[in-house]
């Protein structure tokens, strides 16, 4: 598994999502998630590989929201937040990782709010 391959699958997901080909985008991001997780597991000290996992999970959540699957989106957002939080705690002086946590913290709230609105609350 190479970083180039993972990035290619993630890029394919972005392009498909932008074109509203959501099933294809979801598939591309699922592939990217598998690759990113494998790279992160193979080199647990590589901060960028660990960070890539968080962003692929977030992008999966974005596609799931667009598909109306808010339960799955919430799970994806929570996974990205958990991974980002773990990474930030292990690297407290890395401002980028601290920012990532703040970014990912707002995603589950957005998903829950949208679900409540759609239920008429």
C-alpha cells in the first residue's frame, strides 16, 4: 500500500462527491480508509499516516450526510474525532493536531443537528 494509492482513492472520492456520484464517492473513500488504516498500522509512529485516517473518516461522514445516512455519518465523525484526539494527546506541542481536534469536534454536533431538523424538532 502506498501513500500515492491512498491519496488517489481519496481524490477520486472528492471528485465523485463533487459530481454528486455519492455511491461511487463512498466506495472510493471506503477504499481509501482501508488503505490509510493499513499504512497507519504499518507505521504507528508516522504522524501523517495517523492523521490521514482522521480525514478519510471525516470525508466518509460527509458523503454519508449527503446520502441522508446520518447514523453512519455520526459514527464516521466520532471515529475521526477519536483518532484525532488520540493523536493530539500523543503530540501536545503540535498545533496542527490540536486544531484537528477542534475541527472534528464540531462534526458530530452538525450531524445530530441535521438529524433533529429532519425529524421536525
